[in-house]
């Protein structure tokens, strides 16, 4: 959750993180969690490493990787440039400054020993293209207790089967005594798909992937053109639903 806090600084916010693995209230209290089986996590990490897929494991302590850290950081930046554009050096410095999992990523050889007293939020793998991603996804079909999603075509995100944004948001609004029709969904990536499938009032930004735009009730400008602000002004403050 630490990487989200700079974005909402000064704004009391309830936060769902880790693709639905954690829910925090506006005071920072962890109210709901759904973590991965550690043995399954280690097996998936080995599959990714054998396939040559750079990846990092988000734990409740820090982000770790069994691969060389700089190699993983480089793959992460290159993947971002393919999907969003940008300059390698500028993006690298930006990530080191503002994205804590990137900055504090740590190499761990013995995952089993390290994870004994940690919980696993998710595993994320990434590459420039999608060939290795597709290969790993096909191998993960053998696991029934995980959820496999992607923000974009060249990454893969693995959580517990019950850790999805849609499921945990339903649990969160139950705690808050909010009805589903009172919720506005904004999204752009495939890891938002369960939200768009399970909630009525959905908004996709113009730069969202095609599957999200097809599911959306409304489409607003891209993130770069203040699409999120547009959605809030129209469908929250303007009440145009």
C-alpha cells in the first residue's frame, strides 16, 4: 500500500491494493486481506524464472525477486515504455523516486526461508513482448487456486483465487453499508475487469485497453487529458449517471 499513499496524500481514502488482496480503511487500518499460498507462490516464481520472465513478488514486508534486481528493474522500465512511451533514464529516475516497490526491491535466493514470516500479496512478471507471458500463462492453467490477470498485454499478475478487485470491493462496500449502484468504477487495465463485470456504473479512460472500453458504461478522456477528473465532475459532482 505504501506506493499508493503519495497519490492520495492529504485525501482521506479507503484503499484496495494488490489487485484485491488488501483493503484499508481511511485511517490506514487493514480490514480485509487475501494472501497467496506461499508454496504456490514459490512454484510460480520458479516457472517464471525458468521461462526467463523478469518478475517481482510483493510481500507484506517488501518487494523481492530471485533474479538480479537491476535486470528486473530494467525489464520493468522497458515494459512501461512499450505500453506508455517515455524515456528510459527519465522513467528509471521517476520510479526510483516515486515507486517504493521498485526502489526497495531486494534480491532473495531462498524464497522459502524468507517467506516463513511474510505474506504474499501478488507476483508480477513483465517483458517487452508477450511470448513468454503467454507461455507462463499456459503453465499456470494447472493451478486452480490462483487468479491470473494482466494490466496490459506484456505483464502478468498472479494473486490468490479470491483476491480480485471485484470481490474485495463488494466486501468493502458491505462494511461501509453502501449499495453497489452507489459505486462509480474507473479503470484502464485488464486487472480492472472484475470491477467492470460486477458493477453497474463503470467509466473507462480513453487510453484503456479494448476489453475495458467494451465493458464500460461511459468513456472519458485519457489519463493524460485529465480523464479521471472529467469522470468525477460528470458522474459524481454532476450526477449524470
